[in-house]
C-alpha cells in the first residue's frame, strides 16, 4: 500500500484520447482508448487527481493496478467499482439527504468519513459527524471482539462437556473392572 490508500475514493475509467499526429496522417479524427485513474480525497472538494493509469512501478510508488487491485479488477471486468467499508447510505445515524451530500464530497463509506482530516471538516456539523463515525467504527470493532470471545467461550464449553463425558465413561469402565476383580477375588476365596 502507498501510504493510507484505504480512505481514498478511486475509480478507473476509459477515456478516448485524440491522437493528433495520427489524425493529421489519416486526414480524419483518430482517437485511442486510454485507461485513466481518478483519485478523490474524501471531504476535500478541491483536491483531485485525474491522469492516465501508471502501469509500471517507479520511484513515486507502485503501479496503479497493484496499488488499487480491487478497483482495477472491477474496471477490467466492467463491474461497478465499489470502495471497501460500510456504504455511507446504509449507515443508520444519517438521513438519505445527508448521505447524498457526503457522496457529493466523495465520501462513500463510514470509514472514509471517520478518516477525514480536520482541515477538510469545512461544512456545518462535519466534526460531530466524523466523531460519530469514529465512535461507531470503534463500537463495531468492540462488538467484533465480543463475538470472537463468545465463539471461543462456546468452543471451550463444548470441549469441556466432551472431556467430562469421556471422564464419566472412563470412570464407569474402571468401576466395571473393579467390580469384576472383586467378584473374581470373592470366587477364589470361596473355592478355597
């Protein structure tokens, strides 16, 4: 990963690029399809990167398809390029209109909202909304840990019940052998 790319809104597109030299040579407009990448920074209305896709690793970082593999594979398969995380429109604490406003600012997931820098919290109620998203994600993480602990606890109880049953079975078998040995010893005494 190149820094923290998980908060970015990334989309690959195919753009028709005019080929000037080839157009002059052919005497008609010639275009070539060239994949481009569009990177939006959630909450920042001014910062946007739009350029041809970088296909090779270089000094600035990895190739775009390696940097954003999920979006690239969706682009290649011509599927919708969705971002990782909880979709903002499915987050309960906000209204549909708030979700649409956030999406217009390239905030498509709760995780992107929670990761917005203070300098990009420029609209009314932005800080409270970001803090609410952070708290919600933290609570979700705590719930995930509680579910993991519950599953582990259930497994330990199952294991304990199995061990207890094995101990009862073993005790019954030992008791059976002891009774058999007592009967054998008693029959030896009586035969003497």
